C-alpha cells in the first residue's frame, strides 16, 4: 500500500529534526506528538515550545494529518531560525559594544596621559621661573603643535616668560661698554709746517759788490 508518507514529510517546510512520537490511545485512536528540534538554535527558550499533539483515528490521520501540522511546523521552524539569527545579531552587538568600550577606554587613557604631560610641563616651567631661570622655563612650556587645544594658554605663558629675559645684543650676549682712551694715549698735535721766509724787497747787487771790495 502506497501512503506517500515520506513524500509528504519532504514537502514540509522546516529546519532541524522533526520528531514524531506515536502511541495508542483509547479504543482505536492514536496519539501523535510532533516536536521540531533545531540544534543550531542556541536559545534555550526553544525548549519552552510545546510539541504538537493530536488524538485521532488512523483514518483521520490519513486524511488530514499533514494539513494539520504543515502550518504549525513552518511557524515553529521559523521561530527557531529567527531566534538563532537574533542570538547571532546580539553577539555581534556585544562584540561591537566591547570594541567601542575598549576604544573609548583607550581614548580616555591617551587623554589622561596627554593632560598629565601638559600639567607636568607647565609645573616645571613654574618651578624654573621661581628660580629665576626664565629662559629655561620658557623652554619647558609645552609646544603648541602638540597641544593645539591649549594654544592661547601656551602663548600667554611664553610671552610672560620672554618678557623677563635679559636684553640680548646683536650676537645674543649683553653688550660690554667700550673703555675710554687714557691720557697717555692722547697725542699732541704737531705744529703745521711753514715754507721758508723770502724777502719782500729786492737785493741790491751794488751793495754786494762793495762788501766784497772792502
């Protein structure tokens, strides 16, 4: 006798293992329970889904059993599949949440370390300023490129320190006064040279001859 039993099982839409328990009931009736189990579903709530239980005569089962279980089996199968998808999505959400938390914690630690570095630099500058080491203090003030969010505070601090520097010369050192020349080094100016004095009147040749004759 051909009942097409397994062909009709094949036509059912389900994922997992379909379990049929058949026992005899009162008189000629049969008690059939159908339970769908999906091992891939990790949600323990699936265990709360009750089996489908039917109590009917063999003839009634032959005529309408598969029509009775077709829709419920499909529904239960879909619920379990959705439950598994939900669990996987929740796992992804947890992982992403953990990653975001780790990212947030990392950013927080980096910010705390950066803030500490800035405070330490400013504190060192304050200490050097108290010691009168203004140039060294200026050098210890944090760099604007490393702390752009503190640009205004850094500029003001460096400006205040640079105003206390000693005025440098052209070559970066204080200019030394030049010594005054001593009296010994002073020289007496020479009198100006004059030409030989010439007579303003002519010489009488006759007088020269008379002198020689005498």
